[in-house]
C-alpha cells in the first residue's frame, strides 16, 4: 500500500473517532445542561463538516502534487 492509501485509511479512522468522540462529549454536555440531544447532534454535525473540509483540502493537495509531479519521497 502506498503512502496515499495509508493517509486515506487514517482519514476513515479520523471520521469514526470524531463521530464517537463528538457523540460522547455532546452527551456529557447535554447531561450537564439538561438538554435533550441538542449538543450531541450539533457537535457531531459540526465535526463531520470539519472532516469534509479536511478531506477536501487533502484531495486538493494530492491533486496539486500529482499535477506538478511531486509525489513525495515514499512514492
């Protein structure tokens, strides 16, 4: 597996960790303030949006590197 494959595998684990972590942190906030799934819902949505922006940034970076021929030392 090349370096890009490992990067995208790591991105998948990031998404799972962010969703699970956001849910539990949001659940803690909901219990603290007495809300009913408000913080957990919006925190998970905000984290997923930030993950998509991060994914978009990485895709653009890989596209730019492919155009310039700069594949990095491990390719």
